[in-house]
C-alpha cells in the first residue's frame, strides 16, 4: 500500500479493518431512561472542566437502548450528563459513559471524544417498571427504576431540550504518552423525531467502584424520571476550546 493509498483509506483504526464505518450515524427507536437528581456541588466542580460553567448541582443519569443504529448495530449504554453553560448557552457535559459494544466505544472515543468504557448496561421493562442497570464486571454500580408510562410529556418540549448543545473533553495521547489532543468538543443531535415521552415516579441507586466511579456524584435527591422514544442522527463535532493551544 503506497502513501497515497494510506492517505485515502485511513479514517479509523485498524487501517485494513476499521472498528466502525464512516458516518453519518442514524438511530431508530432510540430509547432513554433519564433520572435527574440533585448532587454535591463541590463534587461537580471537581469534574467539570472550564470554560464550561455549572448552573446548579444537578446530574442526569441516563440509560439508553439503541436497537438500530447505522454502523454500530444494537447496543445499550449508561452514564452521567451534567447540565452546564458555555458562553451563556445551556447544554450538557457528558461526564461518563459505559457501553457493551466495541464499535461505538471505539467510534465515540476516536471521533467525538465520548468518555466510553466497556461494561454491561441494561434497560428493560419489568411488568409495570422501566428498569436500568449497570454492571462493571460482576459488580452492580447503578440501578434506576421508573413507573412505566405513568404520564405523557409534551413531545415538542422534549424535542427542544434534546436539540441543546452537548460537550465532551476529547483526549488523545501522543506516542510518548504526553497529550497530543486535549479539546473541548461540541456536538448536536440532529433530525430528531420524538415518538413518545413519559414521566413517572423514579428512583436511582449508585454504588462505589474504583473503575466505574458513578457514585462520586452522589444522589442527594431524585428530581424526576423521563422516558423517551425517538429517531435521531448523531451530528459530528466541532472544537470550541483547545487546551494545548
């Protein structure tokens, strides 16, 4: 393979069998269970990078089922999103993500900078309860429950919230171990169709784990539970702050 061939074919690793295909990445029947809770403000300050600003001590713990996604297949993820502002515009900082599929782990980290790690999240309906669980190895580190479709939410309001900007800290090391890329990335969800949205009583329990430290943002008070079914496209990112510049 000559130099021009390498330049033309190299978009992801490994060169001759990339872990994921080129985008765009479209998701059908993507399903969210989101438990919004109040946490410790000092704990948030320790993990949210400037120039993002914390608005209040709130975290959104998410379980997401993705049964049909172009390029990434069928998988589930779980993690924490922190409401923030950037230049006065409200959005969400993606703090942690745990997935059960290699392709979206590799693609998410390499393309956008999603903080993805391998684990075993699950999202199911158990009789009258929407249930989300996250296991890291044999250890249960998160359990969320919500009453199944107790009350409907306005889909236009939910869609407007989903169109807000999202932020990531993308870090890629150099071959000598020093940081080569350290950037604040912004991305948006696009072409969003909300097929249904509901709320109901919700609960969330987090357990301490050295390598899945979701409990470092402790649950002080559960504020709400939200269940969303939608189609959407994951938009590509843009760099809004270069920490190495």
